[in-house]
């Protein structure tokens, strides 16, 4: 599969939660409450640097995060990752030889599932935002949007766990300064795997897994041949394209032109494209491949 050429981001500017203005802080608080997370991730903090960007994107994203279609679509997206099936689940002896206890396994699986759930939903939501903003159909009503139309996209049984709240990993995300030089170097290598284009964004998944260096090393051994063959980037692009195909079946949201100027919308489209194509799609692939090995 041939890589798609998109504008690159040379840097990722952000606004921290501590530096946020009152209006931004209120949206950050709403994001954390809506998503059930303890902190606002890089993407939303970056969109806050674009004038009107955070208000516009979150106002369009929140209804989707509250819809019944998102979780089912995210599960379907992950289920189509073909490379996952090329890896064999580890026998208990392999896990133990790597120095990983049963408790370690449970923690890793929980962390990977949490990231997989969050990343797959984020890929669909951000792709939906990009598709909606690309239509350039403004309205004078700031609160106006068309809700997602699930039509025949959702399995009725998928609604059964719609209100369930995923258990968050107990271990905090380590600071880069806390890691050894060897683990830092390994994380940098793994963060390039499956890259369709260079990105200044550094996904946090591998850093979160740094509590178990042997697990990261074993993953490198398993997927490095796939990386050399270009299969990881192919799967990441396929995941990105499946997300686009899914959201293109949904009713586009309508945005208010006075929330963000045309220049801001252009910046938003560029950033949304970069995060979905260059970062999130490949991390869904990596996370589910790791989960396949240890679960």
C-alpha cells in the first residue's frame, strides 16, 4: 500500500492545563469529565493553541463521544487489524522467562486495552471532525450540529455495555527523565515503527509500558521483521482508511463560522490530519499486536 502524502507538522505546540485561560480550563475540565480521564491529552492541548480551535472541535466532538455508535464502531475498527493474527499468543513459559508475573500480565493487558479503547475512539472522532470541517458548511447558530446517524452501522448487542466505564491503569505515566538511557533508546526506535511520515508527536504508550522493559524488547523482536517489510506502515494506513470510510457514512456536524476564522479551520484540518494519519492509526495497530502476544 502506498503512503499518502499529507502536510507535515514540524512541531507540536501545546497549552498546559496549568497555563490554560479560564475558557480553555473549563473545556479541559469538561473533556476530562466526559472521557473519564485524569488529564487532557496532547491532541486537545495542541488544538487549544489554534484560535477558536478547542471550542470548535470539542463542541462537535462531545456529542459523538456521548453517542451509542462510537464504541461499537471503535471495536469494529480494531477487529479488522489483520497483522494482529500473524502473532502467536505467548505460552506461560515465555512470559515467565521474560520475568513477567501474572500480575504484570494483568496490568499490561489492562493498560493496552485502555489505550486501544481510547485511541480507536479518538481516531474515529478526529477523522469525523476533519470530514465535517472539510465540508465547509457553516451556520449562524453556535450550538447547532447534526447528531451522528448510526443507521445500520451498529450491532444492537453492542449497546449492552455502552454505559460501562473502563478501569484505568493504576500506574502513572513515567516522566522521560525517570527512564534509563537504554529504555529511552528502545522507546525512540519503537516510536518510529509503522511511521507513514515523520512526526514530532511522541505517543505515550511505550513510555507507559517502560515499567516492563523485557516486554518492550520482546515486542521489538516480534515486529522488527514486519517493520522491515513495510507491513506495519501498510496496516497503519489501512486502519486510517477504514476510519475514514466509517465516518464518511455519518451525518457531518455543522460548525459556526464565528467560532474560528478560516485560517484557524485550515490549521485545524492540518493538525487533525496529522494526528490521525501519522500517529493514532499506527498506535492502534501496535497496541493490539502487543495485547495479542501477552493476553
